[in-house]
C-alpha cells in the first residue's frame, strides 16, 4: 500500500486561506512551456507528468500522488514548466500558491519551509541517481534502479517486496529504453531470479 508523506495538512492550508480547486480525470493542470506563475500542492489524487516529442509521442516522467508538490523549480525561478501535468485519478484536489501567497505562507510557517527545502533536495537527489542510471548502466541495471527508486517513492524499505504498478511502456519511457528491450530484459531477470512476475506484473 502506498504511504503518503504529509507535507502540508488540509487544516493549515485552509487556515492560511490558500485557494484550492477540484479537477477531474484527463484535465490538464499545466502544459509544457507554459509560464509557471503558480506552485501546486496535490492534496488528494494522482497526476501524471510527461513530455511530448515533435511527433506527439508521450514520455512518462513521473506520477505524483497525495501530498506532493508540482512545478517547484520553474515556479521559484520564474521559468516555464518543462513538462505537462495530466489528472489521472477520477478527481484531484489541488491547492495553488501565487508568489505572494507562497512567501507569506512560508514566512508564517518556518518549520514547513524546512520541510519544503528538504523535499526539493530529495527530488534533486533522485533525479541525479536516475540520470546516472540512464547514462552509465546496462538495461537490467537501469530496471533494477528504477524498481528501487519506485519503492523509495512509495515509502517502502529496500527489503520490502511489492507489486510494481507500472507498465512496461511507462518504465521504458522513464529509463530511456525501447519497450521491447524492457520486456526482453524483464523476462531474463525473472529467469535469473532477480525479480518475480505475478500475473505479468513485477514483484520486487
């Protein structure tokens, strides 16, 4: 079961009068190259972050669940969003900060500013590990690192096994491999007992 790390509570957000809205499945929260004038906090739901190439092919970057931020770097730097954000749960409750609201909120809640800073550091660290995996490692090492990072994002300990609810296509897009390579490598990894397959899903 996924474990949510609660950054901000609903109570503190409402007390600070941070505006919120509810979006539905397939709604777009923001688009690639759109100016990042707001920082979003996903209280409930799931959002898929992806890029689209010149031919319209989608590449999965991440899935964001309850109690996570979206768009921190471009918002803080006054840049544009580097990807698209699509609602993939039936509904999603999202709080939004303007620059003024964000500054006032953090000054009033310095303990939450520390949490926020650590969360950004955590994301930067995970992206560095992911990039290292893509640049330097062979397919089965890339897949193993993806599985480990996925479990870490769920709040699971390395030794805890779970069903990986990610398709082969999503995994391939995330680690820069062809789908056929992922399928072939996963089967080989099962034969070598590095992973298990249960109803065609990876158990790791």
